[in-house]
């Protein structure tokens, strides 16, 4: 039987649970729990696996560390901090997967993390309208000083303080897609495009990192297209997509077509920055030729992959 390729997009709960401090030990324990399910997918004999993941808390902590030590060590730009987080989380996932597979008698399956750049368009309207909050909170006077000194965009964030906001451009291509394809074709489990990837633009024929954050689900969809995946599986902390979420008439969806999903999007059923990009990513994937996408809870990963749980999105 010819194996199919699945790209699994891990939500933040796969690495850090609500209420945890975020120590390395806590995160590694969560990753081990997640990787037990990823190993089940591989050992079923049906799937080639590519994993992508969020990095919000991790890159936020890296930015805080750089800010706290800026008088001792020069801080790194945001694209470099994104690369740091890819290495950190990739290390945890690949070590956990290797150990689990080895314990189950399949330590011969290679696991590799690819530090991934994602191409965006310099002319993307997002660069003229930064909206994505990143990094620490500041007092108003600190934020405005940083705005003037570094040409940052800063906004007041829900009464909690002031924060920097950066663009969130649309992902156009995975720069390392050919390397990822070669690894997947040669039996490797690949961890790639972490945190939405490192955003880069083409400038004078060369790649250059930019201060931006790409939505991880939209970048995961681009990765799924670029590696020719059959299924795109988005794992989060809810069992299914719901209409009228948190309102009278709330209804969970077992299945929806791309056309139905687009109608629900236009009707405003899904929260921006939460379920909306997940549904958009699922629609893009099936409209680009993918067999199906699924949005499901982390603890139902294998059942959702087999089409028996979560919300299945079909052409």
C-alpha cells in the first residue's frame, strides 16, 4: 500500500498547557504526550509525516530574554528569534519522537528539523497595517520612546499595557520545500515551518528577513501544498469547529464542504486569530487539490486523521 503524506499542525497546547509556567521540563513532558500520538500515525504504516507547530509563548519568552539582557548582550531581530524558537521546539519534538520510536522498535526512522524560511510579498498590505502583538508589555512612555527610536508600531493592549505590533503577511512559498520533499521521500519525519516560518522577502535577488509574524495555520497549509500532502490536520484544544460558538444555538460540525466553510466565514462565525485562520487554511488546502483537511482536538489526533473525529473539511 502506498503511503500518503499528512501535514500535522500542532496548536500551542501540544507544547504548553494553560496555567503552566513554561519551564523546559513542562514543555518537554507535553511534547512527549503529543509525540506518542504522532508515533501512532507513523507506525500505522499508512502515513508519511510532516509536523509544524506554533511558537507564540516560546518566541515571546525569547524576546523578553533579549529585552532584559539588552544592556549586556546585543538583542537579536525578530526573524532571528523565530529561528531560535524553531530550533528549540524542533529539538524537543525530534528527541521525543526518536525516543518513542526507538522504544517501540523503530529507532531506524529518521527525524529531522528544518529551520524554515517562508517567502512573503514586500507589497503585502499587512506591512502598511501591522496588527499582530508581539513581545513584552511596556509603559506608555517606554513604548513611545521605542516607537521613536526603532520606528516600531505600538498600541495599547486591552488595558494591560502597550505592546509592539508587527505585520502578519500572507505566506507565498516555503523556501526549503525541496529539501523537505527529499527528506519525506526518504522516510524521514520532518519538523518544519515552526511558528509560521521565518518571514523573508526577495530584495535585489536575495532573501532578507523581515520583522513580521506569519499565521502558523496559513503557513502550515502552504507547507502542505508545497510537499504535496494528501491530508492537512490541524490540532487544537477543541474537538470540533462550531457555529454560533458560545451563543444560543451553538452547533458542532462533523463535516463541511469548502463552499459551506466559506459561507460560514463570510457570516462571521469564527473568531479572528483563533478559529478563523484554521478554517481559512483548511479551505485553501482542499481548494488547492488536497483530499481533505481536519480540525480536531489533540487527544483525538489519530481518529481525526482516519476521518472519524473532529471536523472534516472536504472539496
